[in-house]
């Protein structure tokens, strides 16, 4: 019938209050270097600026900054 089903994507926290969870990265088969590159693409050069970041099963990073003048969150497409 051509009906497409969207499956929910599970996100894994990789940064909590500026601290990287390297086990979570490894679980997602990602490295700290990958995470740094993604943050660099967003212009985030200091982990202390990150309140929360998660990665979904499609390796899309979602970042919530600690303090931001802009209420929107940063998102990096994969």
C-alpha cells in the first residue's frame, strides 16, 4: 500500500553538565574525536557550555546549552 511507518529513534545521553560519557559514545560506536568535531561544527569549543547532549541511532547530535541567549537548541544533521 505504500504506507511508511516512522519508527521512534532512541537517543543516548553523551554529555551531562559538561561531562562526556565515553561509555555511551562507545556504545553508539562513536569516539570523543567524532563528538569534538560535531561540537566544532556547531561553534561549541567548551564542554562547560553544554548542559546536555544526546546522539540518536542515526548519529544525529542534539545539544542543549547551559546558558544561551537564543532559546533554540543546536542540532547537527548527519
